[in-house]
């Protein structure tokens, strides 16, 4: 990234040097006066991430992947080659969701920024084109949190008689508050007007002869195709109510701005899903913008859409969240095995008579690698509650560890102890307490 910015700055200097010249007849001074500007900005969060990550291909974002905003600026020359500038602006970007990993239900978020900078030019301000380098510090509010950054970049200015300036900038902004925002690329195109010096007096044009213009629209009747109705010069004196550049007489939607290829009407939305036909890949079926106008997909065709399907590549009913139903015989075998898990009294040491049942569970898991097991440990209410909780945790973990020792991945097993909090029988009787001292095995495939 630094090499690309260096190359860009070098090209700007080479290009600017071809036009850099002092022409006092055109420019006021080698030192910039006071300017007030407005800028259109683009924010690129993704490109720096791809350059920093070894796991992704280094790519530059497309314009559609960027976020946009605008800003106002003030410029003042300090010397012939150094300018001070301050930019205050808005960027429409959801920093909480995209950058901080926080859930944010808002559709739109705004970053409010203030950025003072110094700009260094190799030539005086009285040059037609001059490149410059920028160094500064900035900060603002980003989706409810204050953040700071350090912008470093390059730019070029086009000086139109020291009255109007066209300013192009590109920056790499190093985030100083990593928990609020990330490093980003920032692009800006703006126009600035000299507010500190008198503008040259315009030469009054010669008085034109009086011509007839009945509708008073500035187009003389001889050239006016609609001489009795006020219109625009661009449309040869004919009106354009919606301002879309198509004369009302040819506009099928004269009160709604549209496009010429749709006879002055907006881009249609055939299925009425809010995604216009030019962007809609399913123009006859209602869908969602996030799926380019198509319905939520159902990859495995089981009737459960991918957003609700826990097994998008395996067919299953909605009752099992889109995953295949587990055979009753498998469930019964695992429930039977759970009733044959035994521990030494007051201990989490598995007794050998438990091994056969657990080996059967391991065999079932090896046969169907989609299956997973939740191992739950329970005790009666005899003794200290905290010790019972620890014992149930350890017993559940002992079952999990045994299955892992038989070649089952730990990722497919979840062990949890519940102590005496979930009795299934009355703890006042010996039989009830025996029932409450149990291990449960719940099989699932999602």
C-alpha cells in the first residue's frame, strides 16, 4: 500500500512539473489566500484489510463497495509551499457493525469528522497544477463512539486564476483508536473558492440587440420550439417539469424524474420488491436486496430457506431446523447407553461396566459423522451444592473424554454439569435420589 501511494505521488509530481509555472497575469500570489471548499468523499475500509491479511488476496475495492459522504473545508497558505487546511465532514458508514463487531439495527450511520492538516507543495500557489503531500490528525464520532486517526496522503490542485480551485486527494488513514475504527483509504474531490481576495472584474458584454422572447425563458422565439411556454435552453425552450433532461412533450412521466431509455420514467420494479429491474436478478419474483432481488435461497431444496436452515447442504424438515431426522433406532441406542454409564461412588471415575455402552455410542458417531452428542451430568441433593455441581461437571467431562479417546472429535461433543438443579424424581426417597444421579446423552446433527 505504501509503495502504491509513493508511486501515485511521484506521478502527480511529474505531471504537475510539466504545468508548474509562474504567470502573474493569471494568479494572485505564490502564497494561497483564504479558501472555502466543499468536497465529495469516498471511504474504503475493505482494501487495507485485504493487504493486512495473509489469508486473503490483495485487492482494491470497487466503487460500489465504498461508503460516501461530503465535507466542508477551509484553506490558508502559511508559506509559498505550505498550506494549512481544516476539513469538517460526514461519512455514511456503520462503524459499529462493520468495524467493532457490535450488533446495530440502524440502517444508516454517520461518522462526523474534524481533520486539521498541513499540505506541502513543491511549487508556489501561482501554478496551474501543483501536487502536494498531506499530514495531519483527525477525529470524530463514529456510530456513537469517539475515534481518532492520522491521515497521510497525496493530492493535486488545479488553480483557476486564484479564484476557484479543483482539489483531488487520496489518503491512507491510520486508526489511532482500533476499537472504534480500522485503517482506511479516503478519497476526495472538491471545489474551493477564494474568499480573501477581490475577484477580477468581469468585462461587461456588449449590449445585444433587442429580440423577441414571448415566454421569457431566455430562448428567443426564432430558436424556441415552445415559444409560448417557458422552458430551458438545453431543450430549446421547452419545459422539463421533473428536471430529468427530457422535455415534457416526450416524457411519459413528466412529474417524476426518469431516464431516456424508459421514456422519462424511473427504472421499473416489475415484481414490486423494492429492487429495480436493472439490479434485480429475479425481476418476476419478489425477493430481497441482499439477494439481488431474488428470494432467500434454499440450497438443499428441503423447503427450509438457508437463513433458517442449520444444514443447508442436507435435506431435512423444518421441525428439525432443516437437518435430516435422526433415526429412532439411533436415538434409542444412545438413550440406552446413557442408562448404563456408572461411576465410583462420590467420584467421577468411570466403572469398567460403562465401557461397552459408551463404545456402542462411539461406533454410532463414527458411522454417521453428522451426529453430535450433548453429555449432561446430574446429581441428587445429598451434600454440599457446590460439590455436587463440580461432581456433575467432572462426570460429564469424563464421558466426553472417554469418547474422545475412542477417536471422536471433541468438537462433536459438549459436556455440561447441572448438579442437583434438574431432578427427575423425589430426592426424599432413596429410589428418587438414585434416579436423579444420572448421565444423559442427547444426540443432534446441528
